[in-house]
């Protein structure tokens, strides 16, 4: 103790320490905290103060009175990682593009790390409680030099928050974006040998605003201006995209069942779809009437060729017998085994060839058009 009654700092510290801890055996244990005395009378504690009341509208939060959010909540075509600088390193497109195949492949059951490659977590905290969903349908966007994928949110809380941000909030802007966790090798400031570990939703993605979750409005506008057209076969349900050079064609042979496919446009909205249906109704009716005989004749010819019968014999069959014949699987494989030759012709340019393969299994070598048997006249032939 110093002169004048002042205590040494060490002594003061020791006194404070003993107030917080007590010795039990050979260990120091933290003392229990004393309860604070309340000055409020006990009878007043049972009354809820008026100033503390919460408005009823705050207690109930509804995203929509008309519809519920569908789970999984899907956000289409979002950039996962693109060419550019992130965290001080340049990520080149030629290193990113090969990652698409890896992200799309089915993980090896023995590879636990591969299972979470496409998994989505909160804030890079890769834990079961933070699993939100996954990314799917990854593909390479050559124009943006970016890996693009669909985001599937299966966590209800994350889906509701994202739905509110994108569909209900005034600005329709997301508050978070995609941030992949990757392993890389660094070479002269460039990222090489990029391997994806997992995905995360974060407030400030290293890749910049392009990685935020809001929908790409420019893409939606472009899609609304250019309806997507497909070839559809009403008989077997087969469909394929309409190529640029096929837009003016009205019909095309189905490669699956040899029936005629028609173009079907995906309208921009329900009103336009109704308008298109009404405007094409008469045209479809006309086509049906003019092609009815051709289809019937082609069907009879096909059945006759398939079963080795004459057209007259087929014409004498009743409706039930015809249905039975049509339900029998085609014998293309048997014909192929017998090394039968097929005379094939292109429906576009008329190029012909002889093949041991069925005509609908390959394309025209000259123009890439659809091939069919030369004995069957079709669009594009004189």
C-alpha cells in the first residue's frame, strides 16, 4: 500500500477479480449475477402499457391475397459468374466455359464435395440449416461471356423474401445476389483451373450488380417482341425449334412418326394467344379439309407398305381393323436387319440418295433438310 492510503494497481485489480470470481477447490468460477431490483410495483407489471401496443397490421404479413408462392421459387437465366475482375483477380471466359459441363453433370455418389457444387447457402455458411436450394440448367452465354443458370429456392423464408423484393417492393430490386465459392490457381493475376465448391446468396457479390437476383427486364422485352416458334406433331407429340430458314414453311415431316408437323408460336400474352388462335382458325380448317384426302391416302400407303398388302385390301378393312393395324409397332428394325435399301429424298432441295438407314434418321448432305422416302411426295418437291 502506498503512502496516503492509495492502493497499488495490482491490489485494485485483484479485488475486482475476486468480486467476479470465487475459488472452488483449485478452480476459479464466475460468480452468479445478482438480480436487479425492480422499482415498479408488482400490480403494475401485469398491465400491458398502452405505448407498447403493436398495430395489428404489423402482426400479419401477407405477400398476396390472391395467390401463394410456388415452391420451388424459380428465377430463370441468372448470371452465376462472368468474365471480369472479382476479388482482385481476372476470371477469363476460356477458363469459365469448361465449368458448365462440370456443374451440369450428375455427382458421383462417393464424392461428397460434388454433391454441394450447385447447392445454395446463406452468406457462404455451408451448413444444413442454411441450405436454400440449388442452381440448375447451367449454360454458357457467349455474348456475355458468363455462366448462366436457373436459381431454384426451396427454402420458404428465402423464397418469400426474394418474391417480395422482385414482385411487390416499389423498386422491384433484389437485395442480394449470387456469389459462387471457387478454388483456383493464380497465374499473373488471372484465375486458372477454376473449380466450383458451392453457391451463396450475399448482399454484395464480388462479381458486381450483374450477379444480383432481379430479373433481366431487357431479355423479357426481347422475348415479348419475338414469339418463340416450335414445330409440333399432333400425332405423337414430338416438337423441335423452328430454324431461321424454316419460318415461312407451313408444314414439316415429323422424324418420329412421319406425320406432318405444324408451327406453333408461343404468344406474348393470353390476349395475343387468343387473337392468334382466332385468326388462324379458318386457315387451319382450310388446311385440314385440303389435306384430309392426302393424309388418308398417305396413311393407307404406309400401312400397305408396312404389312405387305395392297391399297385395295387396306380400303376393305373396317375402322376397328385399321386401328388395330396402326397400333402394331413399326418393323423398321426388321427391315434394317434384312439390309433393305431405302430411296430417300430431301423435302427442301430434292437431293436423293440410297441408304440402308431409314430416311428419317439422317439429314440432307447438301442443305441439311429433312429426308423422306422418295416414293412419298411432300412439300418442296415438284
